[in-house]
C-alpha cells in the first residue's frame, strides 16, 4: 500500500538553524495496516507524515502509494488519495459553514462538480446516518454552524469527513493531543471503528505510549529522524509502557531523551 524508500529531509540547509529532520528512512505498510508512530519532540514523526501528505518535499528518496510514485506530486494532487485529521480541531472543518455543508464538501472530494442543487434530500439522509455513528447528537443539528461545536465534536466530524470517501491512506497527526482524556478516548475509539469498518490503511502519530500500544497492528519508534524500533503481531500485543521506555532509553543512550510530554501523556 505504502512504500517509503530512503527518504531524507533537512530544513534550512547550510544555515545556523539547519536541522536534519529525517535520515534515510524506509518503511512499508501493507493494505489494512494501522501503524502507530511514537517518539519524542523532534524525532521526525510529523515531518514523515507531512512528506507523505505532500506538505514538504523530500531531499532524497521515494514515496510510492498503491504502486503510484507520488514523490514529486504536490499536496493538492495527493488529496484525492488521502484522508487527514490534524492536531488542531479547528483545521479540518470550515467553521462558518453548516455541518451538512462540510460533509457535502467531503463527499464530493475529487469528483466533478455539476450545476445541480447544493444538497439533495438523499444526501441529507446519508449524512444523518453517518453522524449517528458518532453518538454525539449531531445528526439532529445538520444546519448548525461548525464553529459552534466543541473541539471534540469538531475532531469527530473531521474524522468522519476524512473517511467518508474511503481514502487509500488515512493520516492522523496527533489528532487527540488537544482534547481532554475522556474526549480523546471517544475520538480514538471512533478512529478504530472507522478503520476496522472499511479496512483502512492508517498512519497515526502520537506522543501517548499507551495509545501507541493499544491501537493498531504495528508500532514504530522514531528518534533523531530515524526509525529505531518496529513491533507488530504478538510482540506489539505484549508490549508495556515500561518496555517502550526501556527501549527508548537504550536506543537514545540518554534517559533525559524521554520527553516530559511523553511521560505525562501516559
């Protein structure tokens, strides 16, 4: 499904602020894989996700999605293949538009536009059915402006929009980091539900070790722009937070490398 081959990325090369964000990273995801990506600040997690999304370009290496080389494709050209949920709940939706209008945009992504009426009665019924899955009562508020929703409601809506048309790859960039623990679990459970329901391939960046272990069938740990540990199958199922901490300290050679945010999120 996704092949990342020897990808590297350096920001501000040749300057005093030069930062090597990714160093010769290679990774393969099979169809239906749900990989969680863990690591401290500056490990390269979000940079890798942004390279897949087309936000940044690679300095070297290649990214192939479903046999299609997307290394040089611009962000907007990749959008029809990808679903994405951002860390900031405000980024995935249009605040001044209605819930049903946001869903209509998501439902028509990548399709040719005609001159028909905006939202049909059939579409409204479909949107209600999908919103019912969220169990947030939003199916009764189709005409409400999205800006009136809470952060958790907006993130759940963004998740629904990202998966409304089955994407080839779902990108989740710390999408529960800005939510309180109860709401975060709700959104994560919904995430798992949508991924399992449609057998989606997903790439989820997180700082939370428990979440990285609890969700998905594969786990990768990053440090200093490299993948330093991978776990899947029984190895991942049997992982404990203490195992990840020990592994992190072993590969970093420095106990202080484990960031406060990673510790506090567990």
